[in-house]
C-alpha cells in the first residue's frame, strides 16, 4: 500500500484495520492486453522490459493516489480504494488515478508500438460492497477484497478494448460532470448478474 497509508496502519495498530469486514469500496482492475502474445514472440528480456515500464508507471500512480495494491500478478493489477482506510470520494479518486495511469503511459506506449505484438492498457472500475480482510496460504498472508464488485471490475477490464477504460453505473454516477462519459453497447460479462449500464471514459477529469 502507499507509504502514507502504511504509516497510519502501523501507527494505529494494523491488526484491527485488517480484520475481516464488509465495506463499500471502489475496485480498479488493470491489465496489459496483448502481453501473453508478446511474451510468446520476443526474447524474455524484451518482455520483462515491457513489464518493467508498465509496473513503474502504474506503481507511481497507485502511490500518488493512495490506493491499496491488493493484487499484483504479472500484467494484471488490482487496486482498491476505501480499504483498509476510509477515503473521501473513492470512485473519483479511482478514476483520477486510472486517467493518470493512461496519460503517464503515453510515451511508453509509443515504444510499445514497435513491438511485434501490440500491447496496451485496459482498465475496469466498479463500486460496491465487498468482504475485506486477510487470507493466508502456505505461510503467505495477503489483504484481499471478495465479492461481486471485484468480479465486475475484473470482467469490465477483460471486456475493455486496448486503451479503453470501462466504468460500472455507480462509478459513472459518482464522476458525472468530472469526466466525459459515453454509454457502451451491451457486453457479455460472465458471472455478473445485472451489471447495469456500462460507461467508458472519453476524456480526462480536471486536475485534483
């Protein structure tokens, strides 16, 4: 998590904050679409360099916007807002972070276009109630978010086109007027019951 959040968790005693609970959160899922195809066609060092660019830019923005990096697996990242510490306007903060990620990746994406297989950032953002807390396996402990909101953010990320940012209806309502939005035709989102209207971000929000 962001250093400033980690300091607060340590200062107040981390265990109570990380105990299992239900809370309204905003979940951001990011993926580097096309990376598996790229990794299969270039030397490993070249694929690792692309991942390095991707992780550096996204990591900087996660820290700046004080998100909690909940899942980190190669070309996929998941960030949560409003947990373990509450924050004002988590949906607005999540969208601002996602737009900053996209904008700061612009020079990197220009280099990626020279690769034999196209890669680009895709993002899905959803808001809703989730179960939060620590889970462990074989001695490793992770802080994780479980529930329909997480599944919806992941499906939106998977359904988005390269360079596209998809929002659930609740996130769209929270950022209406701050960012240009457009409706998206009906999407197939496996495992998501009644996801509601899906929107895409067409322009950046004003600076915070």
